[in-house]
C-alpha cells in the first residue's frame, strides 16, 4: 500500500437501491453493518482508503481479498477495537468508536479475530463458563450446551486449550464468539487451521446462522466464497474494488479469473 491517491471508480453490480452506498444487499431487509468512507492512516502509510459498504440482516457476506489487503483492519474498526482516521462505522445502528455504544454493541455482536483470544491454561468448558459469567448471561449452561453442539467441541471440552490442535482452538474461539447468541457475527478467517471435514461443518453452520443473523467473514479462499456467501465485498490494497453477488463478480468467467483480474488491475494502477 502506498500514499493516498485520488479515488478510482468502484466496480459494482448493476442493481442499485435507494441508498448512495455501493452495496445494499437485500433491500427489503434492514442494514445491520455499515462502513461509510472509512480510511485508516499510519503516518503516510494508507491501510484503508474510503472503504464503504452495507450488509443487510440475514445475509452472509464474504469480505474477499489477498493477504494484507486491509480485511482485518476493517473488521477491527467495525468492532471498535481500532479507531478510523476518517469515516464512520455503524453496527446495528450503534457507533463502535463511542465507548458507551460499544458496550451496548458488545451484547449483540460476536467477533472472532484472526488469532482468537483464548486462555490456553483453561479448558474449553472453563473458558466458556468464564465468558458466560463475564457477560452475565442467564442460564449459562444452556448457552454452553448450544455452542458446544454447534461448534462440535464436545470431545475436547475438558482438555487444556494449549493441548488442542489449531483447528480445535479455532472452533473454541468460534464458540466463544457465539456464546451470547449475537445478532451479528464478524469472523476473521474462520476456516483457518480447519481440516476438510471441519470446514464442511463450519460452512453448514454459517449457512444455518445466516438465515437469521448478519455474518461478515473475511477470506482469501475462493472456495469459501463459492460455498457460503450470498454477497461479496472485495478489497485490494486498502480499497474496495467490487461489491455485489457471486454471479456478478464472476460475470462470464470463473471466480478465480475475476479475482486475479481485479487484483492485477489494482496493482497495475498503483505501479502506473
């Protein structure tokens, strides 16, 4: 990524809603995640520039881009873990940069960072009990039973987290993010470290959850986009280069061809 440059045209789907935002999702559903002109600078280094998109309730959106494109930075801003240099974010109508609103949002938002916050000396059961008490959940065990089944961690429930494989640790992190049954899930590379069978179960779970919840998940794996996403937001070098459906992204080509096309086009402009 380089210094800030003039805006470049955004490639969008042909269908547009009444909003000026480049991505509305299902127009008959309320918008639950909104990024509006978000930029993040570290001195002269531009991590994000004018990032804007909407995600509607009951939609699974793949936040697609190569490594280092700005996916994690965007997610950290949306969840209130990082402040933007300019622009604003809203999740469920709440501003994650505002301290009081961020506390309200924490009750309705589940966030799985790329490296989940796990206490490795605890067992998954102890960890879930701890976070359940911390969140002051009613009937904590009922919530634990639900996520243990959904994330398939029953076999390792009483083993120290430090002894678990990367895939199981990822699933424990997913269970923590889902423990309070949030309305919105923001998942940073949720399939990282999972084997093919675990990935299949994760895809099934995300599709089920996406019928009622809003899910934004980052990935650089095109198979994930094909398998579970309703819509796609693609970011390259800190800039949004596409928003729309999978079919609109592919056009008359494969997703792989279009991914390379959009990535190479952005990089070519940077060099020029």
